[in-house]
């Protein structure tokens, strides 16, 4: 029987830093909204926007376990993974089911952030930087949706935490330590993650920050 005697790299530093930043900033977004701290809500919102864009870019240019192409699978793989009779699960990285959770979390948080960019009322209170691009009635509708959609975001996070508790508590898989330190125990003979490239990281980071800053200024036309 295979034993978990070796420790290899599983998650690269950009995935881990993005993850723990999301875990701090998403609850902070709720807190700042509940306490009408709009100065911080919109500023942190742009940090969140940059992090999400970075994670999407990194999903195409990052290391093996970060790349969508290496972990997102079709419904058949997810079903056979659930039945336990399909392809062997990937030795390191997200399982086919975990991949669905990643896409679900990123999409739901992404939708909330995009709505926030258009939210608010220009005659009363805070507005997102793209509020002026839509009419007042549309902005009202987006703001109302943004207000209740926070429960969808919270629901996804609750599912995420429940799934991790099941894996750690019932299946005895050590998931949390690798998301903190990067390395984790794997079966003998399993190869670790590929190395992150600085140049690719800088391209993804510069692109993400560039888009977030452009949005902050109201997404002005690029050509003069
Ligand atoms: C607001 C809170 C949180 C959000 C929005 C969130 C979001 C995410 C996302 C998007 C991923 C995919 C990682 C990637 O490939 O980029 C992920 C993975 C993961 N998260 Fe979280 N997370 C949150 C809180 C937590 C907490 C509190 C823990 C631990 C106690 C945790 C543990 C993990 C672990 C272990 C994985 C990797 C799962 C795997 O092995 O496939 N997360 N999370
Ligand atoms: C995960 C991300 C986010 C969460 C959880 C969130 C949460 C919320 C909540 C709960 C409200 C309703 C507050 C209330 O009136 O009771 C709100 C309002 C609002 N949010 Fe967000 N938000 C997020 C992202 C953003 C972003 C990225 C922006 C813009 C940069 C933004 C801009 C606004 C604006 C302008 C309002 C309306 C303010 C008003 O009523 O005067 N939000 N948000």
C-alpha cells in the first residue's frame, strides 16, 4: 500500500496569498457595508477586484495546480469521482468536485464585485465607479440585488467550509496545512507542483492591477 512519506509542493505562493486575502477581504466587505464604511467598502472592493482578476489570469499562466485546464473536469468525471469508481483522483491539487467549488466561489464573489461597481445612488450615498454608465432605475435594481446576493456569497462560503470540515474530520485529509505552507504529504512516487515563474507572475499581477486601477477611474475609453 502507498504511504504518505514524502512532502511535495502543492499550492504556489500566489494561490495561497490570493486565497487568504479573499478569506479576509470578503467578510470585511460585509462588515464595511453593514457599518456604512463606504470609503473602505469601495477601496477594499477594488483590491478584491484585482485579486479575482489575478486569480483568473493565474488560472491560465500559473503552476500546474493553479491552472484551470489542469483541474476543471466535465460532469462525468465529477460523477465518477463522487461514486469513487472513476479515474483516480489527481494526486495533488483540486479534486473534480473541489474544482466545481473553486469555480462556484470565484464566480459568485466575482458577480458580487461586478454588481458593486455599478451599485449605489448618485443622489444619495456611495456609488461604485461605473454607476454613471447605467440609468438610475437599473442602478437601483443592481444595488438591491447586490444587497441580497451577499447571502448567496455567504452560502457558498459556508458550503466551502463544511466541505473542508468533512474532508479534514471524516476523510482525515490534511487540506488546510498545504493551503498555508504550500507543501503537503503525498503517496510515494507522486510528483510535486511545477515551479512558479516570476515573469508570468509579474504579467498577471500588472494586468490585474492595471484593470482594477482603470475601473477605479470609471473605465475611461483607451483611445483619445
Ligand atoms: C471568505 C472565506 C473564503 C473564501 C472566499 C475562500 C475561497 C477559496 C477559493 C476560491 C479556493 C480555491 C483556491 C484556488 O485554487 O485559487 C479555496 C480553496 C481552499 N480553501 Fe478557501 N476560502 C475561504 C475560507 C477558507 C478557510 C477559513 C479555510 C480553512 C480553514 C479555507 C481552506 C481552503 C482549502 C484547504 C482550500 C483547498 C481545497 C483543496 O484542496 O482543493 N478556506 N478557497
Ligand atoms: C464580495 C464583495 C462585496 C460584498 C460582500 C458587498 C456587500 C454589500 C452589502 C451587504 C451592501 C448593502 C449594504 C446596505 O445598504 O445595507 C452593499 C452595498 C454597496 N456596495 Fe458592496 N459588496 C461587495 C463588493 C462591492 C464592490 C466591489 C463595490 C464597488 C467598488 C461595492 C459597492 C457598493 C455600493 C456603492 C453599495 C451601496 C451603498 C449605498 O447603499 O449607499 N460593493 N455591499
